[in-house]
């Protein structure tokens, strides 16, 4: 019974405290100030063809009796092969891009995250490119972040071409895919 009375006594005390606090707040004076708003419109970031061109070109390859890959490295701009794939000729290139924008601003590159399908010109066979990566000049590293210096920056992209066992001969091309740059 004592605990119950103590609990019942505590409730009115809490109510009185709350009412007292409210009375103090409503008795205080108000203060008013003014603010303003501003905005700056800056040059948009842009992306265009770099010195390397806009085609990720794995070059000429020979497919053997086992599947393999051709890796086009954006950091070295060289290609290497695995499995039954052999290099033929020396014409190949990473796709290159020029970024223009406000000096000192950082930016992010968005690359394809799904495989890119290449189809033979007669439509009878396909290959895929996976693991698209970029090498960013301003960062001097593989990644997806850069900083615009002197109004420009550049990056190249490469990836891994997956070649099937006894892949059909022919020229393979992909549909266009999107590479995006945005200010951070």
C-alpha cells in the first residue's frame, strides 16, 4: 500500500514540475533575426573523347580449344591473356576520356557494373567484357575518383574480354555503353 501511495504522490509532483517548466518557457522573451539565401551556378562537368579514342579495343586474338581471357589493363595500357587465348598483332587500346570542369573539384566516374556483350558481325556468336576499370591521371591510380586540375583531367578504361573455347572467327562489337562523371 505504501508503494502505491508513493507512486500516486509522484504523479502529481511530475505534473506540477512540467507545468512549472512550461510557465517558465512561456514567460521568456523571443529573439528574431533575418537570414538570406545564395547560390552559385558553375560550369557543368563534361566528358569527351580522349587521346586514345572512345573504343575499348582488345585487338586481334586467336581462340584455342580452351576458354580464356584477354585483360586490357588501364593502368599499364597493355594486354595479357589466359587460357587458350593468344595475342595476334599489336593494335589495341583502352578507351580514353577527357574531363573538363572547375579546377580543384573532385569528381566520380561511374562505369558499367554488368557485363558488356560483344556480338559477331553475322550475329552468330557473342563474347562478354567484365570487370571494367579506370586509370585516372590526376590520381595516378586505378579507381573511380579524380580531381580536375587546370580545368581538365583524363582517364582510360579497360576490362576483361571472356573468350570461349574455339570462339568463332569474326569482328565483334558491342552496343554503346555509358560512362558518367559527376562532381563530388
